C-alpha cells in the first residue's frame, strides 16, 4: 500500500504461544492514521472493561507512526499503549531510537501483546520467522546486558526489553530500546514483567511505500540541509547539548521545579545551578548520536571515569531536573550515576526522582524518620542517600517498595 502503512497488525498471545495477523481497512487508517490514534482504537475495542493491567487478559502494544520507517525527518518514534498499572486507566509512552521503524520493516503497523507466559520468554520476529523463545537466562539481567546477549545470538537486530524494575513489577518501570531510549511513562515495564516477557527482537526487510517518493525525498533533503546549515541558536544548542541546554535557563525562568515543587531560586542559587549545567555535562561527552531519520542528533555517549562509567548516555533535561533541582542536588556525578542506573534497570527517571523528592520532603518535615527509611538520611541534596533509595525503589526493598 503506497500510503505509509502496511495494512496489517500482529497479535501475539503469550498464553497460547501463537501469532495472528489482522488486516485493517483503509478507512481505519484514514480515521486513526497510526501511532496513538490507532492504539486508542485497537485497545479500546479489544480490552474488556475493568481488566487489571497486570492480568493475563490485559493488552498492550507497540504502535509506530504513519511515516515511521520512511526517510521523513524526525519519524523514528513510536508509542507503547494500553492500560496503565499505575493508574488502572489509559496509559501511553513515547520513545525514539530505531525500534519503531523496525516494526514497520517487519511488515506491521502495530504489534499487540496479550496473555501471560508461564515462564520468562522473549519474542523474535526475524523476517517471516516468528517465535516465542525461552528467556530464563536473560531474567535478572539489566537491559544493556540483555541487548548484548540477544545480539550475540541473533546478530544485527532491534530490541525492546525490560530490566530489573519491570521484572519486579515496579509501577514506574518502562520498556527500553537502544540501551537507553525508554518508553518510560505509565508503567509498561511492569506490564511486560507481569506477562513474563523479557524482550522483543525484530529484524525486517519490508519497504514502506509512499505515494510520491520523489517529493518526500526532495522535502526531506531540504529540511536536513536547513538543519545542518542553521545559525539558529536554539537548534545549534540542541544539537550540541541535547535537552540539557534547558538545565540552567529553564530553571531561571521558573519552568523547572526545585525542592519538590516547594522551593525558589534562592534554594538553588546560580553557584549551585552551574554545577549541573549543559556545559559541565558536555565535558564528559565522547560522541553525539541520533535516532532514526533525525538530523538534529541530540543524543550523546559519555565517559565518566569518576564513577566508573566507561560508556553511558547523556541524561536528559527531565532527568537532571528530577535528580538535580527537585532534590536540591548539585552533584553532577550523582546525575550521571542515577541516569545510568535507571536506564539499565528500565525505570522512569522522572517518576523515580519525584518519588525521592517526596520522601525527602517528608523526612525534612519529620513525617518519616530514619527508622522508616531503613537508616537513610533523606536530607535535601544527600547524593549517597539518593542513589541508595533509587536502588531500593528498583528492587522494591524496604521503603523502596
């Protein structure tokens, strides 16, 4: 179909260990397009009312956009959607990287999962070959370890997996691809964990046809040239520093919260703010990288020998805000460490940081004590306590549960 879509979706039943293709009409695509729109229709029509999000009857899926997988700029993203275990109502999460386009290359406009495996499994869709395989040897590994092992076995593939947070059914866990791109919101890591689904491995060769390929290529080249040759300060900053370009300016204009939303600029003055600035973070950058079909390339690989991180990803602005300003923490090394821990365990940095901020405010106001915190001194900016509590949240230990 020369319209950006493939015309069919894939259902995977983990209980029955079966795959089923379903063709969709052009009218559905015209009404719902793809991505979140298609997700809303399919989940709403197939999920029974009052279904528990962590039950075998629960349904969730991966939904690339209409232009995902084409050369069109900024189209490497996809949605994960279903019922959120955190809210027990609608949930969705957006993610970049290279996994979304691979769904389309496998021939599908969506992959939906239902049922529940009896033991850890992972799904492979390698060309036309589809299998549900044993994942016992992967259970307990972080997402980086998981990706490495699966690529050792299956070669050049795209992988979405869960870490220990998802396995432990943390309601703020996400699904990770490209080792650090995370569909983090709504708790879908826990949904995968409840279904004992460790990972999905994709390798496709289908081409996404469009109605006017020459026009699309023409406009794409024009856009990319404009981005590459721009003199706009904002775009140059984004290409250089990624979202961390907002670490200072967004706080100064009042957009970034601090002290669990209860503080002001006096609580986090400039001499502390500059310690976690984009320029300080950039000192550790090894190289830049980008998601599929993106000329901005706002990602970066970092090396932070002070905390024994030989290769880690640059934290996003939201991560810096959650583990920095919000906790009155100006220790840059803690931001790198917390970000790496969250990425590997597959947990939402925003939810994790804000949860710690709430606990710190409770501690500072004597609503909880060291007896409640397993001995942690949850004072504002206590970097050691921040990392310790984060690990407890991931492992659901003590106060972390």
